[in-house]
């Protein structure tokens, strides 16, 4: 089956790729690139770092990974002062906005560390507080919310390592239900957040190499396709990687 992307390229913007990448989550971008390349779909990757304007119209997918607290503060300030309006515009026109770990926290309303409150861009209705307890660390698996076109029974598996406890607002949907692991706060049974095409999650390790079905879902969604319209790939290695991540999480 040939893909039906119509010759379009997937246009990706990586926000702060030099600072927000402490968990090797640049691997997520590599997976998107390779899976497009193998299907003959073009791929464009543009970084947007500190002090650089953001184009809210140009890209199909906007990605921000995780970083250390100091770097997250710098990115939060830059995001609010230079990029927030453009990112909100991108989300409003239903481009994919994907935040992982620290990037997930910045998509919410705030991240509080002690007496310091770091403002987020507010695309997701959630707040994160750096708790005094132990970090939430370990393998994790979640049953995702209904994602149009996703494989039946699909599971997201990965690794979490975060000191923040994230609380969802009353009307905010989670990305999924925790099967194994801690999730947003270790208590609610929820992981991540989902609003339209804006997605936040603590799953890394990185996320997409362990869940290529989700990478394909993101590609298709960003290009305005059903995932079934993408040409199938030979995914023996990828399927084994996913199975290993599931096994590590105890699922």
C-alpha cells in the first residue's frame, strides 16, 4: 500500500533542542524522520532556541523535551516572552504540540519549586509542584485515551523520572490510564494530558522508539491522514523493542 501523503513533507519544529534533551529524547525526532524517509515522505526539521522567534503557521508538529531545572527556567522565560502566542496559534489550528517531561510541564499553567513559580504556556489545564518526597522513577505503561485511528488495544510504554507532581484541572483529559508505574502524581492513576492535538507525557527513554505505533499516529495526524493511510513498514525490531518495554514495566 502506498502512502497518501500527497508528496507533502512533515514539517517539525524542535523547541530548545540543545537544552531540553537530557533524557536522549532527540531519539523521538530521529524516529519521526526515519519513518517518514522509509515511506518516501519528506521531512523538515527546524530548531527554535533561546532568543529566536517561532512561526506558528510553518510547522505540522512542535516538539519540546525535558531539561534540568535551570535550563527549564530559561526556556520558560523565553517561551512566554517570544513563543507563547505562536505556539497557541499552532495548537488552535490543530498542529501537533508534543511535550515530554519538562516540556510537558511547560505546556501547563505553572511549575512550582519551593517558593518559586515558573509560568507555563497554558495549552493544557494542569499544574505541577516539585514535591518533597522521592522522585517518581521507573518503567511505566499506560492505556491511552481513545486516539482516532490508533491500533485497538494499543499501550504506551516507557520510563519516567520526575520530581514534579502534576495535577490535572477538572476538565482536562489525561493522555491515559496507568497500568504500571507512577504517572502524573503517583496517586491519581492518570498519566499525561491530552487536549485536541496537544499532548503532554512523562514517558521517555525515549518515547517514540519504544512506541512506533504512536510515532505513526503522530505523523498521520500531523499530515491530516488516517494512520491506515500510511504505507506499512517491516517493524520486527520495533515490535520487539515495544515488547521489551512492556515486559520491563510488568505488562
